[in-house]
C-alpha cells in the first residue's frame, strides 16, 4: 500500500468513515447516511484544505488513535476533546501538522458526543453508490474502524478554501427541535399532540446513528392498530408503541409502520448528533410557509 495511508492504533467505541452521504437512493431502500453533524465535518475539511465532499472520520465519545505513514495535516472539530501528537498537546478546531509515523490521539469528548477528524487528501476508501460513508443500517460502505485497520488517503490538491480557525457551536445543553406537525398527527389525541409540543423529553442512552430516542411522557394514540409501511424521511419523528418519540437520523430506515407525528427541520439535526444522554429535548411547532 502507498505511504498515503493512516493506521488505526485504537479505533475507539465507534469510529466510522463519513462524507456528505448518498442521497437519492431511498427508492432502493438505501438511507442517505453521511456525517451526523454535517457542519462540523465540513469545517474539518475546510481547515485542512480538502474539498467539501472529502471523507472524514466520525468518532463517538472516546475518540481514536491514528498513525499516518506520511506527513499530513489534520483537524478535529465537533465535540471538543484533547488532541496530542506524540503525547504533546495540539490544537483542537485548527490545522495540525502530524509528521510521518507520529501518534495522533483524539481524546474523549469533553462535551458532546461526536468528533470529526479530517486528514489532508481525505479518507480514500472505495465509494459505494457515490459515497464513502459507513451506513450502520444497510451495511453499505466501509465497516466501522477496528484496531490495526489501514485507511488509504487521497493526494492533497491545491488548498481548497483552507482556514486557520473558525467558531464552532457548543454542544447543546438543551436540544430545541423545530417541527412541522404531520403527516400522522391525527393518529394521536389532542392532549398527546399538546404534550409533544409543550412538554420536555430527554435524550435516551439507546440513541444511535439511526435515531435519537427519547424518554419522557408517552404520547397516547387516538387510533388503534398500525399503518402499512410508508416512506420515511430524515428528521421524521416516529412514535413506536411505547409512546416515546424517535427522531430519525442519517442511517434511518427508508420505510416504517409506526405513525410519524412530525418532521424536524434538517438544519436542527446537527445538534442531535452532539446531544448526550439526559439532554433535555423540546419540540417546537413551526407553521408551514
């Protein structure tokens, strides 16, 4: 293998390759996938001079440890964490030069859940359906990283809108999700709909890349039975039999049989990527324009 590669010394709890995803394949049963916190991933690429579509690493909670085979520039964004190069402190949220053979340690998230590691040239695993993203639901794309894996890197081109540093939003202390009610809000009692848009829920520890699960008041159905399976979109808020809303994220199924009470605005979903278990969640109704 070329020296344009990076070895995975410690993969962490869950580290995956992600880019902007593979939209347009829902009719084949393939979710969009891609980085859960898209703005953080895009910023990491800008910091190292990559093109916007370059693949990055998405870590979960406890980071990862990497050893590049050639000198690279890296940037870590998203959840704040400690960064070291050969045990020497390095900057988070800024370009960092890492010599060939040095040990890059991306530490445990201080707040938030997911950090994004961009490497100059991008992670150059083989694309599937036009994307290098790992899809945990369908199994498309590269598998989650394991210790000892070796990832090929692309060749850095001319600097593409590189920046030295940029402001980043803090992980949410409260997750406020703007929603448009429907298409199945009529499957719930008026009291349940009122509770949905006025009560506070909490992020469940059972959340993952497929969906953000909540704990809190159970939403009561006005209709018994189940729907035939119908199409699901990113941000759909599905309510399973236990009555606790689930917000569908990047690896969500493309069909489902539980009623969707509302849909979250896509611009609010990056916050869901960083909301740790126990974070308060409020659903705020917005009217269609």
